[in-house]
């Protein structure tokens, strides 16, 4: 028998000495033969690095009876070479709950007393349990035993009792997920002790979670799009979403029926504590549901008081930020060139015009009337009066400036601008930029746990969404309008879903460097047996790329990437070019006004010029 040196509380004993409260001689009943328990332990309790928790309970005493002494003596003698045992619970700080368990009790009440003292810190409720009850006078008590075990979610358990008729020992268990008998914990016999050995011993602990035979599982969730979308259609409720797709495929694989329970009230997720947990977290902790989901992030308290599954979705919590102020149609006319480019164009025109003016002024034989106006007309591509073509260098420069810069590049830039979104993301890609802009942070209470200790955010800059049932899509739409003074912290999946559903009426963006890693998972009660098989399948979903495939149905990035649904460019809309028409119309009106002013000026009476006679002094 091996005893690790670091674990001095591991006691390798053959028998506990009776002190003061031994059972009387009437307890000496017909004892089972040798290897009564050791054969069970050798077949099913042989996982390396594990230990077996031996517990005895007789009324209020933990001292073994004579029968229990003999069984313990046999068990310790035959397994002394490899088995590690404890007779008391390990310290909680050790963090090693018992997976293998052998309970020896006198009667049903003793068993209840022992089971009620178990916690998830001391025992794995999904482990293997072998229970020997010495006295079970009423056959109906066996039904009560199974009910008690099922209330604690102890399924991998075998109860050994002595028959009232023939005095032979028989092993019983129950299966709450049998076909057409869902939730019924009727005991059935799995083996009998005959001629010093157990029958059918290898089939005592079958996997009860590989096939639920259509039995229902109660699943708790919240309405959080797109992870869990709850639609009310006519007289029925339809569930869909990224995580709902995983639940649907889990139910097909394990053959169970899903019954959804929605966390009502102002608190959706709630907070989990040692006691008095709220919302969905409280429902899971109190085992009101078999497991829960709905964008539940991994947190310290949740891992401490609940059993976390394998992360089902890997993502981020980012700040949804408002767009820039949309450009007016008139401003779009100047967007293809930056201010520096426009200054460069004006400077080049001035230089060319001054050069032409100087060249033609120096050549008395060839004058260019209205030099600056003529150069402007040439640059803009309009008609002008006949000119001499011997100043070729000027016309080459004008041609390059006109065709390459003002026409080709400007038109190309204008087309791209007109096809782009009406507005782009604000310059709020870091928390420092958000703070500098004077923005506040809107977020749910559960999300504040990740930002309260951040020195760049802190509680003072956080605005709580008081009611979890408030529609955060309306909050994002308010932020998309010009003049909003806040940003919203949400999972990236939620922001993508909003853009898919509401991008045309109110587009929002995400700050690139404003978030944290946010992994979501299914959460189970501490006493569950579902976490291990379900997590194995979730990992298979990840390996096959199915989760990302399911998520694509609830997101749309084309508003961010400026992509279009059709391969052909979209037609330019009136909102894109209305500024050019407004500008042209305004200039035409000014030109008409100037024309009529000139006509009026021409009709005004003119004073006759004074004519001086030649001889008049």
C-alpha cells in the first residue's frame, strides 16, 4: 500500500478501532464471504492517481459495525498493494474531491445523514459510488433510496442490500433516462452475490449520458442576440442563435429533448455567490436547470460556484463607437483631394499663369489678352480664342496638370468617394481617445466586472444599463446618430448582429484596441454529469469549424468593408451627387443675375463726352 509523503492525511488502514460506542452482539449477522467489496473495487476503481473514499455511518456514529469491520479488513488486505484510501474528507485547499467512493451504512436514515453532508468540495457527484446498506426492512425503502440519490444527481451508483426472502445480497441501481420512462427512478437489479462472486460485474456502471432516449433536459437561457434569440411567433416561441445551434446539434447527438427556461425579471445573467445568487446564475447553481447558456463569459465567481464547460465561442468584448459626422453632398465634391493637394493645384495654376503672362508680355509681337482667364479656360478644358502654338512648353504643362491631376485623379477619387459609405468610424480606437473625446461607457452590470479595475475606465465613467431586458439595439441606434456622447461595451458578435439587422438605418463601428478577450461557455451545476460528454462534442464542433460556420448566419461585415452584394458597381444615387447639382444651379442663378444686371446697366443713360473746340482755351 502506497502513502504519498505530502498527503499525511491519507490513512491506509485495515480497520478503525472501536472506541466507546461499539454495536452490540445482535449486530453480528451473517457476514458476506471474502472479496465481497474488493472484487468491485478491482474491476471499476483502478484509475491511476485516484483514491477511494471509505465512509461508514451508523446513526450518528461513524464507528463501523462488526460486519463493516470485516468488509473493510477484507478490502484493505486484498488491495493493499495499489489502493489509496481516505476515511475522512481531504482539506478543501487540497482541491481533490473523491471520485471513487465506498459507503457502508446501517440503514436508510444513516445513508441520508451521510449524503446530506457531502459537498462538491469533498466529492465528485458524477463519480462512482458503491453503497452497502446493512438493514433495509421495508422493500419500499429501496425506492426512497433511489429518489434520494436522484435528488443529488448521483447516477453512477450501485446499492447493495440483503434480500428479505433468501438473505442473498443483490446490487441495484436506477436509470433516469430510460426509453419511455424518463425521470422514473425505479430500482432494478444489476447483479447478485452467488457462490462467493458477483454476477455481471463489468456492466454495473454503464454510461447513462451517451443516449438520453428522448428524455427532456431543462436548459436555462436569456434573450441575448445573436447568441440566444427568442422570437415569439403566434402561439409559440422559437429559439435560434449561435449557441442555440450548438444546443440543437448536442440534442441530436445525445438524443434528448430541450426544454428552455428563460430568466425573467430585470436581471438576465445575474451574479453568482456562495448563497443568494441571482438570475440565470442562481438557476444553474440551485440545479433548477440542467445547464445554462447565453453569452456567459468566464469569470472567477462563475468558475468557483458553477461547473464550467469547454468554451463554446471565442471572441471579444469591444467598444461600439459612433460614426463620424456624415459629409454633406457639397463636401463630397472636395473629398477626393486633401487640403494640401488643393493648395498644390492652386499654386501650380498661379505659377503657370504668371509664367504665361510674363512670356507673352516680353514678346511684343504676340500678345495674349486676358492671360489668367485664358489659362483657366485651358486648364478646365473649355474653348478659347485662337492662339499661337509656339509656346509648346506651357501647353504641355497645362495638359499634364489638366489631364493627369484635375481630371483623371480627381474623377477616380470622386467615384471611390461616392461609392463609399456615408460616414466612417470615429477616431476612437483606444480607450485614451474615447476619454479624450469625453465619451461615457454604457455596459451591462455583468460586463462591468471586466472594466471596474481598468484605470482607463473605472466606475466613474461607466453608465449602467439598469434593466438587462432593455433593448441594447435601441441604444446602439441612438449612438449611431450624430451628437451621441457615449460608447457601448458589447460582445463583438452582438455588434455584428446589429450591423446586419440595422446597418442601413444606423451604422456603428468598433474600436480596434478597446476590448478584452471574452470566451463564452455552457455552465452546469457543480453536481452535474453532463459537462464531460457535452464538452467533448463542443471540442469536436470547434475542430470541424462548425461554430464559426453557424455564426456567419448572424453577422454581416459588408457595411464595414464597403463590399457590395452584386459583382457590378452599384449605381450612383442622388444623395451622392446632389451637391454638384446644387453648386451648378447656384452658379447658373448667379450668372443669370449678372446677365440681367449687365442688360440693365447697358440701358442706363450715358453722359455725352465733352468735346473741346480746338481754339477754345
